């Protein structure tokens, strides 16, 4: 399984670009970021690394809401998978240190992954330490309602929403075009769901744009863990100014290269899309939009 980890610097950038998360940021250091999820003034979750600016290697969670972290996930060997869980009962010196069995990404990637980290950790703690899932559910309800709502929305998504969240979480997908009888493929990351349409963005000056003009039939492939998504679709150009603005607001890094009024920025939405989710363990799922 490919493991993605983000540096503390990258995590900070992501938090600052997210209006919800930036409101929760209570500490933003070289080696630690802390978020106050419920606005009570205490940090509920912290992401840290041993050396300034490095990849995040530790996540600490305040499971009791008492202002004290009592759950630590630490990635000693730096492979992105927490290998140690340290759980401290409230008001006690007692620590339980346990090797972590599950494969989870340790890092500040998105809401879905963060909550998944907590849930996997809790599942493990439940088995090893008798800390119940109900405790975590209560914690999440009390302290992270927004996070829970977001993960539920993502996990229960169907149709085009499911495709959108998968591409968002994957961060990078691969867009294939054809040039004559030669396939061309390259990494893409822009993705926006707007008015029930899934948009991608490129620059008119690029070869990919010329290829789409000549033949708008494309395929997209993305993968996360053991699941891959393949979408065959026709791209339709949409010059809608608001859609361009929305894309730039959603992905502010694009602003260094494009603006909504330049002649270069180009948006396409997917038409007659056939999206198939596949894995080694489940039947393929076809979603058409
Ligand atoms: C992670 C990643 C994401 C990218 N996302 C986009 C994107 O959304 N749109 C785009 O036009 N280029 C994107 N690029 C750059 C293109 O891959 C690059 O310009 C490529 O050469 C375009 O294909 P072409 O050479 O056939 O025109 C991305 C590159 C990387 C590494």
C-alpha cells in the first residue's frame, strides 16, 4: 500500500486554506500544529514531527475533552503507519504502549482520513485496551460534530458525489487523452463539483488542451489504497466565469498560474461519464453521470 505523508509545513498550508480548519487552529509551530475542534479553548488534536519542517510522525488526541492528550499515535520508522499507540487513562500515570496493527495513513491529509485515523485507532484500542467505540463516538459527537458530519457525508456518498470525494481524497489522478493513435497520460489534480457537474481545469497552451480539442474522449484513473477508479467520459469545455472563480478559490495554488479572466485558463466538465470503482476484494461498481 502506498503511504502518503505530509510535512508539517504542507499541513499548515492546507489548514490555512480551509476556512473551517483555520478557525480551529490554536497552535501553529515548526514542529506542532494543534486544533481546537469544539472551540472550548483546549486543543483536541495535535499533529507533530520530531524535527522542524519534517513529515508528521505523531498524532495526539484528547479523547476525554479534558485538555490533556491521552491518545498518541507515533510512527517510529517513518513509513507513514503508526507503529505505536500510547493511551493514558484520565487522571492516571498509567500508560499503555501497544504496537499498532492497522494500516492507516498518519498525516494531515483531509477530514476523511483524519477521522478514519481516529476510528481505526479506536477500533484497535477497543480490542487491545477495552476502550469502547462508544467512547470515541461520544467524543466525536461532543467535540468533532463537524468532522463526523463530513466523514459520514463522504462515507455515505453515492453517484457523482462518491466519484468526486474519491478524486479529492486521492489528490492526484491520471488523465489520458489520445493524439492520433498515440495514448497520452499525465497527472492532474484539479477537481470541482458544481451544479451537478464534475469539472477539471487546464491551460489552453498545453498539449493536453490541443488533444482534447481534437478528440474530447478521455479516461481518468485514480487509486487509493486497494481501490481504483476509472472514468471514461467526454470533456465539454465550459467558459462559465463563476466556475473558474470557484475552482481558483478551491485550489488557491492555481492562482499563481491562472486567473478567471485570462485567455489560458480552461475548464471542462465530464459528460456521459462511466465511472467504475474496482478492487481486488469487491465487485466493480459502475456509476454513470
Ligand atoms: C500532482 C500534479 C497535479 C497536476 N494537476 C494538473 C491539473 O489539474 N491541470 C493541469 O493542466 N496540469 C496539471 N498538472 C501538470 C500537468 O501534469 C503537466 O502540465 C502535463 O505536462 C500536461 O500534459 P501535456 O504535457 O500532455 O500537456 C499537474 C501535475 C502534477 C504533478
